[in-house]
């Protein structure tokens, strides 16, 4: 009888330890929230900066105050932020829940003059071989918000950032396959080959019509759809 009691006690202890281990594993899988601010070298909030977790792009961007709040897997190692205007910065997470970034476009990872993102086009090419699923977007406006840094989208209202300010509250000029259009509402994200933004001197070719920036959309052609 005494042996049976001891055996029962040992089994009960083992079950409690197993349950505790299972509970601990579940806690370790819970996403970790990280928040903070992104500013440039002049302490000005950086708007529309995009975040990468372990070099994988996410849909998280900074708001109009340069603030962000992002959820990451506990196993995530690094957090990177990228701005077309101010370059990028990457920090090891190492258990931190508050991470602030200061971007300096003179750093080694910033965009160089002449590359998409300075006064040239901000390009988000649809390279299907990269594995990016274009059909995950509900509409063209959601696609623009995620794919192009420095562009703020609220419903169907689009604003293009230049430096630390915006070009204006008016909608930018829309150019689809080289043709100026009044609306992009009916464009299916699946049909988009590339997105780009022209501003500053690059938008000057469109004259006063491009004063609020130019949003260029290239659609895939028939032969590309068949591939």
C-alpha cells in the first residue's frame, strides 16, 4: 500500500511538471509588443517608415508622429526600419520592449542619389520571383500604403511626403501605364506590375499637375499574366 501511495505521488508530481512546462511553452509563443519613435538626425518625426523583422518586410509603418507599435515573435532577433528619405537603421531586439530609432541618410544603408527613393521614383516593383503575394491586398490603396514608404493613405486620400513635410492635402497625379487618369479605384492589386512615386524635380515633367507628386502605376500585360 505504501508503495502504491508513493507511486501515485510521483505520477501526480510528474503530471504537474508536465502541465507547467506546457503552460510555459504557450507563454513563450505569445507575440511580444515593441513600441517607440523614429526620428531623423534633426529630431523630426519620420512618417511612413516601414519595418522589417529579421529582414522580412511587415505592414507596420510609423504614424504622423513618428510613433510605431509592432508585435514580434519571441524568437525574433532584429528590428529594422527603412525610410526612403532618411535611410535605415537596424537594432537587435534582445528582449527590449521600447526601441527608438534615429535615422541619418548619411549612414551606410541609406539610399544613394539616383536610386529610387530620393528625388527619383520610389519604386516597388512586382517581382513575382521574390515570393511577394500581390493578391493579399484588399484594394489598390492598401497596396500603396504598404508598398511605398513616405506615402500616407487614409481611405482614398493619398499624401506624399517630401523631407519632413507633405506636398499638400490634394491627391497626387495618377499615371497608369504612362497615361494620366482621374481615378485608380478599379485597379486590382493582382494586375499591378510596379508602383512608383515621382516628386520634386522628377515630377516637374508634369508641370503644375504634378505639384502634389505623381503616383505611377504599371500594369502587367497579357503575356505576363500567362506566366
